[in-house]
């Protein structure tokens, strides 16, 4: 490699690192702003939105889908990442429990112009239209209730994603020898197997949300571990 080419590559890397650092700094300031609910900001320490979004390669202008978003914590994070040129579909199913978060979702959409409160089936999302989808801390409920329903949901997400689109799954880690259904958990192995069966390729995993002090014997709702469960992160790709 000649010296000019080496210098050009070095300069490019420096600018790339500098740009990322600036974008991360801007996002950090945005996430800490006073308009974002205090309850949301309190969760940042254990959810690590900056690091997780970097791991998933979410970018400005992306079309994103937050599957079973509930009140929309991840939807708001995605809103700030994708910016005005992007969109976030804050999805929930048309079931009674969804009404519990109606006021919280309405408050978000009133502030965030790029977030759409989407109540319906993931199958209603146009095919090949989404860059990034996430389902966080809820896949276990779908799978434990019905593996067939989980397969259907994953296949609907797969259809909605663009080629090379990414699905992120974050969930409470379970153990093979425990009643994960009662504990509201799922094992890493079962989540991976279900995703691959639906057509996805597992491209990466992360221990960003790992907690070795969680022995998987308590429900995520137990005050001893609430908000601090051991969580796996899957990065899955549509090929």
C-alpha cells in the first residue's frame, strides 16, 4: 500500500470515528432532554439505548417498527435516532391490554412527529418497507403462550422487512431447568431456533444487557430483579 493511500484511509477512519462520536454525543443530549419522560430516562442505565442502537446499526432516515411497543419506550429512542426523515411504527395488537398504555402513547405521538401509533396486525405493514424492527421484552409471552403464534409473528416481521433488514430481539434470559412460562422468560436457544425457523439468519449477539447476578429464578416483575434482569440480544437478518 502506498503512503498516500494509507494516509487517505487513516484520515477517512478519523473522520468516521469523529462523526460517530458527534452523533452519539448529540443523541445522548437528546435522550437526556427535559421533554423526555423522567420514567424513561431512569431506564437508560439498564437499557443502554446508545450502545444497543449502535449494535443494531439503526441509522438516520430508517423506517422502523417497534413490535408490541406497549407504552413506546423503544419507539421514542428510535424516533430520536432516525430523525425527521425516518419513521417509527409504534405497534400494538388490538387487544384490551393495549388500552392501558393509550395515554402514554398519545403523549408520545403529540411530541414526536415521526412516530405513528399503529394498532393492528404486523401483517398490515407493507412488504419490504422496514429497515429495522425490534421486539423487546415481550417475545417470551408470545412464544410461551403459543410457539405457532410466535412463528406467525416472526414471519410477518420478516415479510415487512426490506432485504438485508434487521430484526432485534431483546428478552429476559431463561434456563432449561426452570418454568420459563411462569417466570416470563425464554431461553436464548429457543429464541434463536424460533427465529431461524421463521427464515432469519442470526448475524450477531451481544452481552450488553447481561447481568450475571440474575440466576433466572425470579420473574422480571419481582422487586429484587425488576429492571435488572439478565437479557440476551439477538441481531437477525432477512436474506
